[in-house]
């Protein structure tokens, strides 16, 4: 019985810890290694480089140039994806889920990521409402 209880506590601890991570990361870091500033400057996803990296909010962020790294460093909240880079559709519906750097939109000067093109279409169909719900859901989904 102790073994089952111990396993349950380990699993529960992992789930709670995972929910508290304010930035969605993969093995490549935040935004799966893509440069957050490039979405704004180039209007497209650009893979970052290990030569230009920065740690912010416990995650490693990669950039395509030293200039983009410095721009982000000066105003990270302006360039970081909303909801820690988790799928905006998921957060709008009350949960967190991974996102893809290829399914993105800038709305009112903010970067939003989605899981897939199909999910992005659903998000765009109710974008205003889902952004509002996501902003309400975010504090209880992920402790910052």
C-alpha cells in the first residue's frame, strides 16, 4: 500500500509542478528554439541560434541575431508569446497544451501560438472571446 501511495504522490507532484511552469518549453527551449522577436520584425518564424541565447522566466530563449536578443532583453513582455507560449486555444478553454512555432498570429501587438493549423482556425473563429477567456484562465492555470 505504501508503494502505491508513494507512486501516486510522485505522479501528483509531477502534474502540479508541470502546471506551474510559466513558459512552455521543449528540448529546444522556449518556442521550440524559434526567435520571438522575428515574428514582429520579419513577420515569420525564424529558427534561433545557440550563439544567441538568453534565460528568462526559467526558460532558454534562442534568437537569430544579437540584435534580436538585445531587443527582447530590453522588453521581454512585449515579444514573448502570450500565455507562456502555450496554445492560446487551449488556455482559452481552461487548460494548457503545447504549441507550434508555425501556427502563430500577432493580435493587437501580442504574439499568440496555437497547437496546429486546425486548432488555429478554431481559435481564429472565436479569437476575441478566447483571448478574453484565456486572460481569465491564465492565472489559475500557471502560477507566475
